[in-house]
C-alpha cells in the first residue's frame, strides 16, 4: 500500500522517470552494461527536482482567519510515506548508491 498526501505521489513518479530514463538513455548511447551509471545520475537529477518542488509546495503561507481576521500560518502537507517531499531528496541518493554497489558486486561475482 502506498501512502501519500497532496502531491507526494510525484516522488516515485519522478524517481521512476529519472532513474529509468537515465538508465535507458545511457544503455542506448554507450552500450549494454552502462545503464546502472545512467540510472544513478537520473536518480540524482530526480532528487534535485523533488527537492525544489517539495520545498515550493510545502512552503508555509501567511493568511487570515475568516471570522476573526487574525493572522494564521497555513502549512501545506505534501508527503510520501509520511515524509515531506523535499526530504526524499536525501533518501533517494542513498537508495541509488546502495543499488549501484549491489549491482557492481553481483557483476564481479
């Protein structure tokens, strides 16, 4: 089960497009066996995009209470698995490095 709020569902979409697109592009340009490096670069680019979008979407906004007119800060919540979008930009490179290292180890064994 996937849990998200707001536009948090864009985290796996960006990740799949970045890593998948980078891997396929690298395989096409440089040959078989190079897709892992391209997927890592694509994942890092996706992490940058997720950070920028998450920071923009989760920015608190100043507003006013409709009845009292008092100033209120409205906080937006765009999360994926209860983690705000912009914090996934730190998690994704770690996942990408782990996958790359495991792939390299399997390739040499």
